[in-house]
C-alpha cells in the first residue's frame, strides 16, 4: 500500500512546475548568495562569514521591498476592484438593500430619451456624433439596399445613445443639465464610458457568473453612476485647487466609501444574415432594467511588500547588532592582551 501511495505521489509531481521550480531556487541561492557566502567564509571564517552574508542578504531584501512598497510592484497584494453588493432586477432601485442606491431616481430623464436630449442641446460635438445624418462618404460604392441598411443602422446607433456615451463626447451639456435640474441624479454622479470601463467589466462578469445572462452579447450597458470616494478636482482647477486636492487626499487617513451602479437591459433577439456583420445590439424596452450595485474594494496592494520590508529590516538589524557585539568582544579581547 505504501508503494502504491508513493507511486501516486511521485506521479502527481510535475517536472515543469514542481521539480524545475525547486531546482531554479536552489541554483539561484547557490550562485547568488552561495558565492558571496563562500568568498566571505574563506576569508573571515564560517561563523563571521555566514553572519555577514546574511546581513547583506537581508539588507538587499530591505532595499528591494522598500521599492516594492513605494511603487506597489513586485510581490504585491490584491489590486483595487469593484465588489458586487446587490443586483436589483426590475428597475426599481427603491427595493435595493443598499441605502444610498435608493436615492438614484429610476428614470433620470422622465420626459425624453438621451437622443432627444442631444438633439435639443446646443453642443456641436454631441450633435455631430449622435444627431447628424450618416456621412456621404460611408455610402459610396454601395447598392441602394446596402445604403438603406447602412443608413438604418446609423439612425439606430443615434437613437439608442446613452447619457454616459454623450458625456464622453461633451461633458458640459450633462453638467449644465444637472445644474438646471433637467437630469435628476439624487446625489449620484453620471460616469462617462471612458470613466466606467472597470466598473462595466466587473458588472458584466458578475451578471454572467450569476447566470443572469449567458454572454455579454445578451444585454446592453445603459448608464453608469458612481458616488462617494475621495474629493475630486473642480472643473478648470487653478494651481491652488490642485495643491489643496493633492495635500488633502495625501493626508486623508480613511478612504470614503465609493459606490457604483451599472444599469443594463436585455437586447432584442436579432439574427445576422449570411456573410453580414453582427447586428447592432438594441435594448428591449419591454424588459426590465437591471442595476448592478458595487462597492469599491481598495485591496491590499502594498501590504505584502510592507511585511517583507519590515521583516527583512528586523532581521538585518539583528544580524548587524550581532556583528556589532562581535566587534566589541573582539576589541575587548585585544585590549586585554595588550594590558598583559
């Protein structure tokens, strides 16, 4: 039985992962630390040479881990990420278990869509991007049927635009609408598509892992909101604003809780024709809006390098102190010989 168990254990050891890793560590220690230890031991003796080699090793680890600690590199802990705390199905945020999420209105544009909002705005950039006819150069060389499909797809692209997409083009019209009260956010901030990439990716993974949707093609991301976190720079900040913001956030001991809400909606089922590009995803208004509520986890990126740095510093100090005691003892012995 022991022979069978030993065979199973050795059969489970992979050469590439296990044995090669052990050999690499042994060779590295033998060449790097071992060569220094051999040189010092042959000149100073095994005891003192070993102590000096260990002191140098722990000193080097202290310097290396200090760099890791400062820049958050090397052997580090978990990076900051978004953690899902609630998923509201049905579009009614008042049923959320997160209190601050209930303050976001269910419909931030009660009387119009984002497309209507763009058409009625005075932003040339937003109108050019989402409320203008298709450029003529995109229809050149197409048959009438192909041109009609291309134009219809362009119009669909404009009509299903979201406020987050609009803010990515021109944030001033969103800011002005919030200031005028046209858009009601209940204390939340609307995030542009450029600002919400990580939150959207986390929400997408959560929806798929929970089995709510099979793939990311089954739903369309609508708008993304965030709230809390550290204070941000004001629009058009001056030098004093930047100094105050940097110093204030650097001296802040506690990190304010930050939340994000990503709203998605199931898309209409469409089938691509043979040889055609995949159809543009279009949210189905008959389906409920789903809100993924997430909380920012700051992680512990610098915890591991900090522990390595502190541990190596203590060991370095202990070895250096032993060397200091050895020097004092050696000087005392020499002084005693001279007196005799």
